[in-house]
């Protein structure tokens, strides 16, 4: 009997080790760390970091990166604004998994692959797609999918694969789509912030920026980096939105500054964010900060009062990005439970003793349920339903979730014990 128990424990230890070893093989990738081992790609790797494309790549689970060595990068590096280089490199990030075997086994010998550039909203027609064609004789050509474009780039070698998570392949030249290298500089693209906001359906927000003078604060931050979360006009009309006329001028300024960051933080960076985010309104440690969580491809902003979903990207031109959000961001410093700002329209009176959810209704049906304790000082998104969604998203990024591993481990253990008891 003792021998049987010993065998059971040994088998259980082996199963546990095997599962943990399997889990380690599906850990999330880090493109900058992978390329750091290859000095030939130092320029390419540096620009992935500067443009924040590395964050976007790391946030996705199935992706192919077409890398350029330092010589091939010289045609881009230092010759174009950072926003243009980002667009060019976005065309080299394919939203599918291609390894050498798949490249040489394409159905009909050719295919169109979606790139990261397609997700920016600035790629009409086939501008955000890449044509991949097996030219036989061991050669594979790459080019823009826009009609009439040539296959100006060729596959040279495989760098690294983590099946079927990330594949890194070297090509000998950038893939140049029509108009990408002649895009206007960011200063020209954001010269009229209010015009961009009004066109995106954020006229109320744009008007407040002008009347309060906060627009000048936004404009002064553009050169070093600016991220704007603009509530839609419908967001200001939503039930439960406080009456902003009850705010002092200083509070209005703080509210509007709370909707922007003095840094360039595109969606990919927000998806991988794990820390508190400092806003233009931040006046001390933990004051007027934001936190984030994810639900699939969605990003949820948490204020401590109510959640808001990142809706659309109005502009992404490094170092400036402007998003629309479907709820007004309500900082706890102005709209926490202890504050007396009246909502408009006014709801039924709420007593201090009456239990109430910390967050209001979810912004949309697509948003996760509001965290029940989002405004508690010691709570964090990871403790909330939205935080749970973030955990699920993170687990999805590595292919196997922790609960799944735990369940598998317990199942193996149960089977092992059951088998041992028979002896």
C-alpha cells in the first residue's frame, strides 16, 4: 500500500511538472525582449518602442512581425516624422500567423493579409492589407494590396516562432503603400483639435474646452505627447451625469484636464497598462488618476466613480492620440460619495446609510458590469468584474487561463488518486 501511495505521489508530481512546463511554453510574448537578442534589428526594435507599436504587438495573441535589419531600416529612420514611421511599420505587422511553412503553402499561391495599419481607421480600401505571394524557387514576395502595387519586398529568413502565438520573419525592404510616406506631420493633423472633436460627435466637450481655456493646456502638451478621452455628445445627456453648472470654474478645469494625459498612450499601451495613469489634472499621489481594465479587445477606464468604455479612435498620429469615450469621466475627487454636486436630472435622494453601487450603469451593453466597489480606496479594477475581464483577457493572451490549468491539474490528480486506490 505504501508503495502504491509512493507511486501515486510520484505520478502526481510528474503531472504537475508537465502542466507547469506546458503553461510556461504559452506565456505571453514580448517583442522588444525577443529582438533585443539580435543587434541587427536594434533600429527596428527602437522604433517599435518609440511608436508604442511594441505594446500593440504584445497585447495580441496571434501575430506576425516582418522585421527589417538596420540596413533596410535606414530608408525610414531619421527621414520621416515618427507618425509616418509608425504607419510604415504598422504595415509590417500582420494580424495572422505565418511561418516559413505557411508562406510556401499558400492556397492558390497568394493571399491578402490584414495588417495593424488597417485597425487605425486611416486605411481606405485595401491600403491596410498586404499582398503575400509565393514566387516559387524558395522566394516569397510582399507588397501593398492596393491595385497596381509591386511586390517590392522579399522574405529572407525566419527569426523566431512561438506557434501559434507570434512569428517573426525578416524581409529585405519596407512595404510601401501609396501615400503612407507623404502623410502630414502631427502638428498639421492636430492643428484644429476642436474641429476633429466636433466632427467625431463631441461638440459639447469641444465647446467646454474652448470656454474654459483648457484647450490651450491641451495644445501646449502636443509636442511631448497628448492623449485625449473625449466624451460624445450623448454621454453628456446620459441619465445620472452630474449638473456641471454646479461646479466652480476651477472644478470645471480639473474635470476637463482629467480627460487628457500628458503622454502618447495609444490603445495598445492602454491594453497592456497595469499601473495608475496620471492625467493633466493630477495634483498629487493618487489624485485625479485613472486605472484601466480590458474585456476582449475593449479598454475600460475606471475613475473610482463610474466606468467608461473606449469607443473609437479619432486620431492616432504620434505623439498625439484622440479617443471618444461613451461616458463622461467622473473623478472621485469631484464626484465621490462625499461630494454634494447634484446630478442632472436629479435622481431620488440617496441617504448615506442606503447601500448603493459604487459605479453607475454600464456605458453600453458591450461594456462589462460596473465594479461594485470601484470607489473604495483599497479597491482596484482587478478586484472588480471589469478587473476579472482584464484577467480573462490576459489569460487569453497566453493561450491557457489559470483556472483552466487549475482544473486540468485537479482532474489529473483525481484520476491519479482514483487509479492508485484501485491497487
